[in-house]
């Protein structure tokens, strides 16, 4: 049960990632937790702007990845935030990373085969989830950038080696 804002952002990322994020959301809804995708695909320029924050521009450091070195740049990363209220109300992000909903969100993402930034040891990125398949969990390897330069996002997505997509169930227990 993703909202229209989340669906718009998921429409720009790798379909295999979008499927897993929707399944993560469905699992969380069954626990009374609602999430929104607040970031999906980012351009290299957008990534560099975030990287410069807290370094050469004002603000808190929010990433250690320069442009081209984040899975967001290849449609393989999303940032999700839980809400403090149900979906019938305007979305109210819960930025309290110590709230149990964050741990539930991380567990639900990992259950779908996503790598959760909230479990990283050196730079906790609680909202971040990525689908890396056989590629390293850290920065995307040079192979990804080469694929992107030669064939765009689709070339990257086609080369992604992942486990089969999860089987989703509808509210009545049937498969979708």
C-alpha cells in the first residue's frame, strides 16, 4: 500500500527494487506501519550536491558518496521513512531513528533481500535500502559505471544478478 508520492519515485528505479520495496511496505502495513519513499533515482549532480552538504556547503553530512558512487545514481537505492500516523492522514515523517518502527522497517527490507543502511557499521543511513545483487554493498563497482555509460539504466538493471523476486500475497492470501 504505497502512496502516490512513493509510486512516482518507484517508477524511476529498477523494477526489481520497486517490487521489493512494495513487498516491504505490505509487510509493514500488516504491522500498522506506513512508509513513504522519500528518495529514489538521483542524478550525479544531485548526488554531488548532497555530498557537498556539510563539507563545502552548510548543513549536516548526509552521505559519503560522491556522484556516480551511490546506488541511487543507478536506480538501485531508495530512502524510506515511516509515518507517525495512518495513511488517511497527511504523511507525517517519523525522524526518530530509535523508534521501533525503524527497526521493523529495516527487518522488512532485509527480508526482501535489500541491504539496509541502518545496519551499516561506519555510517548509519537508516532510511537507505539498496538492491546490489552480487555487487558489493558499499559503492557500486566500476563495472556499474561502465555499463551505465554504454547503455544507461537498463544496461545496469539487466546486468544485476539477484535472487528471484519475492512472492507477494494479496489481502486474502492469494498470490498476485
